[in-house]
C-alpha cells in the first residue's frame, strides 16, 4: 500500500501533536506550585522517568470509581476513574514491601502534615530517629511532604500513609520505612481527588486488581 506525501505529512503532524500534548501535560502536571503554603518549584522532567509520571491510562478493575489501588510490586498507584480508566502514578514503597495488604479506607487527610517517627522506627534506628521523637513540623524538609493520606482499618489507624516526599529520586524504588511515597506534585493531585472514607486496596502479590 502506498502512502501519499500529503497523508504522510498529516500523519507525522498528528504524531508530533501527540508528543507535544504529552510534553505540555507533563509540564503542567509538574510545574511551579507557588500557591502552596510552602511553594514548590517545577519538577525537572529529566528527573522523572516517563513511565513514572502521572497519566491517565486504560485500567481494567472491578473496584468502584474513586478507589485507590496500590500495586506494590509494580511501584504504581491507581486512582480508579471508571469505564476502564484510571490515573496512574509512580510510587516508592517500603524496603521490605508494604506490609499492609488488602482493603483499608482513608481515615483522614492532612496538608503539609507534621511527622513523628513511630516507636518501632525509633527502636529500629534510634541514631537516626530519636532526635525527631518530639515531631517535625510540616514543610519542605518534612518526610511526609506536601500531603498525607492516613489509612485506617476497622476504625483504627494502621500507621501507614500515602504521602509526599522530599526525595523524588526514591520514586519507583523499595526503600522507605513502609509507607507509600509519591512525588509532591502527584500527592497533591491525588489528595484533591480522594475523599475521607474512600476505599484503598493494597496489592502485595501479582494478583488481579
């Protein structure tokens, strides 16, 4: 089958337009957030692998729209939109794997939260964490980043959170103390989508979402 010069040019233009749209979307997603309590600078796109950047994707699941699905082995988090679509985010997870599995719900949310290491964290690494036992106020240097989403089960805080990070290079890695970390720009986006009481499903093994 031959392709006319005009058809080739139209196809090339469409391809370039698609690339430009993706680039524009990424720049918008990770641009300056100067309206924040602690203003965020634009995230350099060369520091974020394309596959870890926030994007809408096809996603087949039985979970209802509004559900958050944490796919620990894949280092991905999905916000279910419905109709076979979801917003996909790259995440970082715990060094030993995220120990919470199955269903939970969002017990509360916080903007620029304070952080206090848990007793277990202090016991595991007192040299690093004991000095923070009194708590760390919210801000750019806080380990929880710009937002925290607190996961509960049966009315109890599980002590696990979905939160931002001041270490963007850790996204896609298994190295945190156990919680799910996101780029600050991404956790702000997720925070605005989810509601208190919303469902969260954590996948530990390679099983159907």
